[in-house]
């Protein structure tokens, strides 16, 4: 079983590199504490969602690549919106009051989050957009500093794979 896990981890590592996703510092790394809050003030400990796959996207309304990838993130949200084991958390680092209006004008069903704690370097190193996926055990399984396409079947399959673990 351990060998199978090591092979799978290696394959996922290679797939992340091939897809342009930078791997975390180690193949699998525990996500540090991070909290986010909605514009209504609801706070969530993002990295304590054991049993769930958590997709975090750090973005800003002033970031053009961030806005370009938002339709795919919305598609990801729509695909999993009835699955309580998947959380899609777009974190507006500008804390721009117009972000919610932007989401509504675009017809997106995404909740707008802002940081409610210090954003740890393991999750964000200053590049927008940055996307992190945390598995059901609280480990970082994807770290990408660039625009991504998250609204397609290939990425859904990636999330589904982590849901099965």
C-alpha cells in the first residue's frame, strides 16, 4: 500500500510540474493555519477542513489574469456546489468593496472572501493569481502561481481523485 501511495505521489508531482504548477516545498506538506471571512463577516478556518478538498484562489480585482481565470473558478464552484466535501474559496487580497459587485455583474455564484488572518507563505508568496488545493488530510497537493483553467473535466478529475483518498 505504501509503495502504491509513493507511486501515486510521484505521478502527481510529475503531473503538476508538466502542467506548470509549482510543487509545494515537499511532495505533500501540511497546510498552515489560515482563516478567511465573507463580506457578511462569517469566518472559516480554511486549513482545518479535514475530510474536505479545499480549493483556495488568491486574487485581486486589479489583477487581469485573476479576472481571466474567474470563469473557470466559477465553473468549478458550480460543478461542486452541492458537494459538501469540496470548498471553493476565492480570497480577494485587495479587500476591494467592489469585488462582490464584480462577481454579481459577471453572473458568478462565488462567495467573496478576504483574509481574516495573516496569509502564510506556504499558501501565498506574493504572486497573483495563486491557487492552492488542500486534500482531505490537510496537505497541500497543488500550488500554482499563475493563471489556470479550473473549469474543465481534467481539473474536475483531479479534484475527484483527491475526494476518493
